[in-house]
């Protein structure tokens, strides 16, 4: 039978012949295709931007992909949708905050630390590789912790992860304290809209 959260329970026979329910996780094929398309758009956007440098083409080779950066916004929206689907039970029960944060930590930080660690070691060993100015202690700490920071001097695309971290923290608050989270979300949206005209 179908369960209330969209999964489908089917019998699965074990070696003794007994049947146990097996939950089939819903798969959103269209969203996965959209994710691949958005990733391609972002890559082509960067190719176009890079091609404008004098040492390459010196002009826009792919002008149709100027708007490819919008793929990043798509990923942010998709991330929010996936969070709600994956943790819908936690949102109902108001539990699992620590588990959610631990899963996000495991998914993000270990791989990031490997990449950032290699870059930091290389930049310290060969100062000429410091592409955005001399590294400071603050730059290194911000790169390792992914805390909000005004500039990127280690990994240029890490700014997207800083937004993700803030979103994870707000989502964790939403799991534990829904009403508080609603107030924070509304305030955030209000500030965002007001900033358009400031």
C-alpha cells in the first residue's frame, strides 16, 4: 500500500520466506534533469566569461549563456525542496535537528576540507598562486569553517556554500521551533525585498 509520505511499501521476501515492507523512495526524474541542465548552464556561463579575457578569445564566444548564472538560483530553490521532502517527518514531529545537522556536516565539510586544504598548502608554499591577494588568517579560517565572509581568497565559488550553511541553520530552527523559524523567514524576506529599493 501507498504510505502517506509518497513512498510505496512492497513485500520483500527473505530467506525464511517471510515478507517485510520495503519503502521505495520517490525519485523526481524531472528535477534531476533540471539539475543537470542548470549545471550545464552555469558551466557555459563561466566559459563565456572566461573567454572574454584577452589571453583567450577577447570577446564573448557564447553570448547566449550570459544568463547561465541563474542556474545557481535554481540550485538554491531545488535544495530547499529536497530538504523539505527528505525531512518532512522531522518537520511534523519537531525532532531530528541534531541528525539533520550531522548529515549536512558529513555531506559538505569533509570534501571541502580536502579541497581547501590542498589549495591553502599550495598557496602558502607558492605565493604566486594567491590569485586574490595575500592570504590572511581570517581568509583561511573563513575558508575552513564556511562562515559568512566578505571575500573569497582561497576557493572562489565558496560563497555559494556560505549561503547553504545559513539555509541549513534556518532549516534546523524550522525543525525544532517552527513559529520562531516563520518569524525569521518573514523578516529575511522583508529585508530582502526592502534591499531592492535601498
